[in-house]
C-alpha cells in the first residue's frame, strides 16, 4: 500500500486516540505537507523534536493497527462488498442462482467476522 494512503487510513481510524499536540503536528506533516522547520516554528519546538514526534506517532498508529486490525477488517469487508456487487451484476444478467448462494456465503462471512 502506498505510504501516504497507509498513513491516511491509520490516522482516520486511530487519530482520535492521539493527544491534540500529536494530532496537530502529524496533520501538518502528512496532510498539510509542511516541512519539519515550518512545523517546528509554528509549534515552538525543535526540528528534531518534530521529526521524533512524527516517528513516534507513526509507530503508535501502527501499533494500534497491529493490536486491533480495524483497517485490515475494513479493507477485507470492502473487497467482499465489491465481490457482492460483481455477483449481483452477474445474477442480473444471467439469473444464475449460484450467484445468490455465493452472495449469501460472503455476507455470512462478513457478519461472522464483525
């Protein structure tokens, strides 16, 4: 997965678990594309402090995912929903009842895994 997409997903799922200071600096670095110097000046800390904080936040967010697997579950469910959509279209074109059975199996799997 592209690093920016990974950081965005991690922040979307776990960003609220960070304190305001961490969240603000991380947003400036990742989403506002500010340099370490710009962030340091804005927050009154050293450039090295910004760098270290961003590394710690990345590690923290990855740790949450390693324990909770919310992004993994989300992406798995999204793929299964894409497959259901595909099978629905196939059923509409062919009236193949096997598609319905596959859809039921996928939905059961989604329900059982949440």
